[in-house]
C-alpha cells in the first residue's frame, strides 16, 4: 500500500469516527426525557483563588460607548474587538461588513458600512 | 446506562464582582416573583429549577415586562419575555419534541390553553404555516407559557449537547440559546470536543456569550448560587 493510500484511508477512518461521535453525541431519544438531571456542585473550591472574568457585555464597561442603528436595531460597540452587538446578541462586524443574527435560523448577511447609522460617538 | 449530570463549576473563572454582588443580593427575591410558574415548567419539562433561574436572571433579571407594561421583546427574531424565547425557535423545538413524543401531559395542557391553533399528534411531526409563528409570538407573551417553552427548549439543547458520559454541557447549550442553533461558534473543534475553558477561549464566541457562560457555570455564578440555595 502506498503512503498516499494509507493517508487517504487514515483520513477516511478519522472522518468516519468523527461522524459517529457527532451522531451519538447528538442523539436525543424519547426515553431520555424521563431522566432527571442532577446538578453536582464542587464545594472544595476557594473562590478567593479564582480569577475574575473581564467586565464585558451586560456589566458594561467595554460595551456601550458607541451606538449604531443597523436594520432598525440598536447595536453597541464592543471596544474589545471592534464589533457591534445588539441586546439580542446579533453581531455586526464592520471589517467584514457582515451581520450575524442569533436564533434557530442564524444567518450572516452583508450590510454595507454606509447603511450603519452611528447615533453617538 | 449513564445518568445526566451538570457539573458546577465547569470553568475556573468567576464573574465580575459587581455581578456576583447583585446575584447574592437579589437572586432569591427576584426568583420568588414567578416561582410557581418556574416550578410548573421545571416539572413539565424535567429541567432543574437552578438552570431555569440561571437563564432568567442573566437574560432578564426575571423581568417579563418593560417599565411601560409591554412585554419585553428584542431583536429581529423577536426574543420574548422573561426567558427571551424567539417564536420561531420555540416552534421548531416544540415540533421536534412532539415528533419524538417528549412532551409531558402537563405541557400538553398548557399548549392547548395558550396555543389552541396548534394541532398536533404525539409522535408525528406537526406542520404549520408562518401565521403559527405569530400565534406563538402572542402566546409567549404569557409568562407561564414563556417559561414552559423556554424550559422545553433548554431541555432539548442540554441533551443535544451532552458529553458521551452523560455530563450535560450547559455552556454549550447556552451558546446555542444565545448565539443560535447553527451559529459559527457551534462549528468549531472546541465546541465539538473541547471543555468549557477551551470553548471560552474561542474567538468565534461573542464576548457577551462568554460573559453569559461565566455568569452561568463559573465559580460563584448563577448555577452555583441557586444550587447552594436548594434549587
């Protein structure tokens, strides 16, 4: 067997096993609905030794200094990465001019930067 | 056969002190406001109360209404009310659960009450037209139905995203709930195979969603708080 064939065969096996993993991992059957979910809390952690996350999003210091209106929706500038984000989590990236929506049918749409109306600076 | 568990904390980071203080001061009193409705939905959809309280606190601080009395609705997808459920996502997931006969009799009673236009048979995938999305939108303005639909959606997401050993990944469920079922964050290797920390470090995940994860499953986050308080 040539090296090329071995590589192709190995790659195929890897892809197949990945597919099986995803299938089993995402399997939801009707009987599983009856199972209760147990929350296991690890109480052996000292919170004083744990680092604090950056203050972004709802808590505000990194978001909210600049407001833009895009497709009738209010967006706030995230100064950390330069994107704009709405309350519902929709994101506009001015570098790629793409608007990515949230929800079950998430979409990515091209919105020309000229259509973005800055409300405050 | 494995059991379903959610392990808390799942990431060794804690939310900003401002959030932790707010949670500790208001988390219980806010949860009391609609506690009866949450208990009903928790039983109907088989989801721990701590999970539902976590989402309600972070999404809306348990507020179903705006200050002017109207129901809180945001975004083009019309995320509605206390659990910010979008009508389209609610219908899609409700239909999946009906097709799989994963709907309790308690839930059926509430669906018939608040969404009488929605005809379905357990075990059969329902069909509906776009007007049903608007009917669902109206129904979601009722707080108890909103909580139930959110609970059904979250239960499904938790099972969809669980690890092979049955450990449920509330962090992964939150990404789908907050960023979308098919958002680019869900296509990354870290989402498919990584732990919460690996996921948290992914650039494809919006900062607002990262913040949501830490507030939910981090040290001193909402899951920690509500579980310690017996929910």
